[in-house]
């Protein structure tokens, strides 16, 4: 007995050490990235100043104009639009799979959604550029713009929303279901008044996860959003998101131009951090 | 429950110490091995450093730099004792570095100016940019002024230049691209004058955007556009001032929206620099030139 106990304590120690170093590495990488972004963007922040990044006449880094605000707005608008489209559809598909579909269909349906999650983003982008954009262009030229970006992103984050919502619904304790059935609640009442409220923290967690992905997505949005730096006035206006800005210009950027692209990266990172903080607060309130 | 145990230790109260000792000993042995390995590496690198004494520094145009870097890689492979160091900073830096001797070879994506005639320049490839429209667009030609008016947003519908009643979609390149630079230079525009509806990164994205939109106009490297148009992609290249936009016309110098990619040296090149320039303008690098959508030289 003693021996196995002693061994276990080593195992515990080793495990603790391994887990701790993994955690330290995870946090350390995040800090290093933040430091790196700060260091690379520091020359631009110092020489140009924060104010000009929101007040300049436009984004023409080679002509000394560095306004990032339209891209920040565009990034938020595209992500928000994608969530508004993918959120309801994702939750609806999870409800369908859990409560309405026959087991056979539900299983293959779920597998298809999971498959959708595995499609690389550049394939979505290519499809968007060659199929979706021309369709929108027939109706509202030039086609590439805010709406195309939202739709492509919505397709991409749909599986995240659907699968997390599905898991959250499944995790609702059985006695809720039995209790509701005993009270004779209708199926719709059961779903909307019992199951979804009980699963809401999981569902919202999934939506926030999807939002973070939408904010960070580059290639697909770059290919369909038009990439013109402007604050959109309509759903069909072309817009450029922060990630696309970096991908488009980094390859050929030098000195100050390069530093301002790191400022774009920093802005995006702060946006995601703010979102995560908000998620933490929201999650805390929901659980409490 | 002992079956799972992979190691056995003496059943004493200081199992831990014994175990730790064992680990420490093993760790020190490992460190020694790593140390031996490291010193072996160090010797290797020293040999390498001695061998790489032949270093070629090339600076200048950011258009040529990726091409020079690829050519440099192949040159290094053929001459293992040579290192080619390529740095960017614009054509003017290339010329001034070549003159001051900071670089062995400068890169300039233009012909030498009159006051730079004391230097020697060697063309290694050409760069041509062509305007592309959708194949179904009936417009056959545009004057320089019409192109400028379309790109600055003064003309917004194809019927204003003899086409159908379709809104024009202006496709522009992202800042910093060499095709953009050449386009702006030819039409004497600033990038902030241009009112685009779509901004693109590489040539393929430009071609796909125009191919999917009958009202679009864009400009891309001629090599890519000619290849794709010949392979069924629904785009067409516009002639410029009556000159057909083709790789052939870029090569013979008659197509106006084109430029030379030059290597520049202070005096007639000697030794390593001479060998590199000869290699960079030889047939051996034509595939690299084409892979980067530039036009190889014509050779007899």
C-alpha cells in the first residue's frame, strides 16, 4: 500500500509540474505576442501618435494617412452581421437535431455540420469569390462587400454555434425534461421556456467563441469583402477588416508602413481581449 | 496493483531522494551529450563561416528583391561557397548603394536617369501591366484620359465610354504592390485619388474578381492575364494606345505600361558580381522570372 501511495504522490507532483508549465507556456505566449506587437508598433505609435490613427483623412500609409477607425468599424460590423445570421440558424438547427429529427437523421445531420466546420477558410473564400459575389453583383454591383463578408463568415461560424448549442442542450439535466413533461407543457413551450433558458450559458459561450473566430478570420473575408477602406453606408458597400489589411499589405510594407500594420494587429488583439473580458463578465452573471 | 508499476524502487522511506538522484544523474548525462552535440555544431558553423567568405550584397527595389532572392538561392545552390544577401529599400537606395559601394549590386526597377549614367546597368527581366475587362464587355479600347476618369470616379457607367448601361466596378491593388506603383506612375495618379470598389492583393484575386463581374475593370501582370485569357477564363486584355497588351510587346519594348528590372553596378562588374549578373540574365532563371509573373528577356 505504502509503495503505491508513494508512487501516486510522484505522479501527482509530476502531473502538477507538467500542468503548471503548460499553463505558464500558454500565458507566456500570449504575453510574448502582446509584447512583440507593442515593440513592433512602438515606432509608429510614438511618431504618429494614437490620435491620428482615428482622425486622419484615410488609410494611405505611403502618403502619410493612417486612419484605422473605418477598418475597426468594418471588423465589428462584419462579425456582428455574421453572428446575427449564424446565431438563430445555429440554435434552430441544434433544437431540430435534439427534439424533432428522427435519430437516424439527427446523427447524419450532426455529422454534416461537423464536416462544415472542417472546411478550410480559403475554400469558403474561393467559393464566395466565384459563386456568391457574382450572384450579389447581378443584383447590387460590385457584389464584393459587407453583405458577402457577413454571409461567408456566417457559414464559417455556423457549425461552432450549432455544435456548442447542441452540446449545451444535451447537458440540461434529465429531470427538467421529465418535470416539464409531467406538467404537460407543449413541445414548443418545453423548448423555449425550459430547455433554452437552462442551456443559455453554454449557448452564449458558443456564440462568443464564434464571434472571436469571426473577428480573426482573414482569408475568406479578404476574398469577398472588397477591401476598400471606408465606413460602410449600406450592406453592399465594400469594406476592409483589420486582418485583411495586414494580409494585403504586409508582404510589401517597409519601415513605418510595416509598423502601422502592427498597430492594426494590436488594435485587433485589444478588440478580442475586450470581447473576452465582456464574455467573462456575462458568463459570471449568468452563472450567478 | 503492482502490475502497472513500470519502475521498482527500494521500499525505504527515502524513495524520493533515490528517485530524484537517479533523475539528476540521467539529466546530467543528457546535458553532457547535448554539450558535445553543441560543440560539434559550433565547429560546423565555424567551417561554414570560413567558407562563406564570398558574400554578395544586393540592395534596392522591392519589386526586384523577391526575384533576386530566388535567383540568389539557386546561385547559392550552384556555388556552395557563396552567400547572396538581398535587402530592399527602393530603386533609389539600390542606385545610391551601388554608387557608394555599400552594396555589390543595386536593384532598380527603372532605367538609369541621365545623372546616373556613370553606373552600369544590366536588364534581367521586364515587368508589364495590362488592363483587363470581362470578356462580355463590348468596350474595345479606352484612352488614357478615360482610364484616369474611370479610376478617379468621374466616369461610373460603361455607357459613358461606349459600352452597355452597367455600373463600373473599379478594381485596385493594395498599397505597396509593384503593379500599383507602375500603374500610378504611368497615369500620374496618387493612390488617394483612386476611388476603388474592390481592393485586391495578388494577380489571381484580380482576375477572379473581373471574371465574376461583367462591369469590372482591373489591372494585373500581363504574363498571368495572357495565360488565363488563353485558358478559358472570361477576361480580355485591353490594348493601350493601339498596342496589344501581350508578353511579346512587353519584351520588344513597344507596350508602354511596362518597365525594366535592372541590376546596377558602379564599375564594370568583376568576379563574383559578374558571375551573378551573367547568371541572373541567363536562360537558367527564366522559370523563376515567369513564376513571379515577370517577362523573361528575349535572347537570340
